[in-house]
C-alpha cells in the first residue's frame, strides 16, 4: 500500500532504491503499469531510447549486473502538481567490461530528469544525461 507522500519524496525513495541495487519487479511500486521512459541522446545512447514497462524492468535488471555500485546526489527537486524535475549527479563503477570500458571504470553524469505521475506512480520519465570523461580504474 502506498503512503500519501509528495511526488518529490517518491523520487528520492526511487533513487535510494536504485543505489541499493533494487531492480526488476521490486521497482513496480514506483512505476505506473503504462509507464514510459525516454532517454535523450547521450554518449552511450547516441540516438536516445524509449522504453515501455517490460523494457524498463529488463533494463533495471541488466544494469545491476553491469554496475558494481551507483549513487544519486540530488542537487535540486522541483515539484509542481503531478510533475517533478530533478537535477543530480549520478556516479557509478562498472562491474564488467563494457565495450572499450574496462571493469572498474568510473562513470559520472550530470543529469536532468523530468517525471510525470498518475495515480501516485511514475507514468513518464525523461532524462538528459551529460557524461563526464570516463575515469579509468586504479591499478590497486
């Protein structure tokens, strides 16, 4: 049962869950059954991407295996009715080799995300990810 809290609070809770490694069906409480996720073009997705519910779940499960850890440093959250805008820094360390990135590579992105809610759950998420140059793993 969802407790009546602000949409901005739900977004913070989602970021905490993702950072803790929650994925797949465990994230269903956050997303509306007809959710759409839009990723605008960036370094890793030059043409962007659009996902429906099944693809959102599959991507979250795949991401857990690719990343050793990730964090979300929220700089700003603005809530207006059923919409939330988030400005954050996302940091992650790769768990496996990803193309030309060796395991242990440090990823940092400055991100703007926009969420729309319906019935207390995310119906649409758009993200603009600006990646910094990739850090290489230390020789330790």
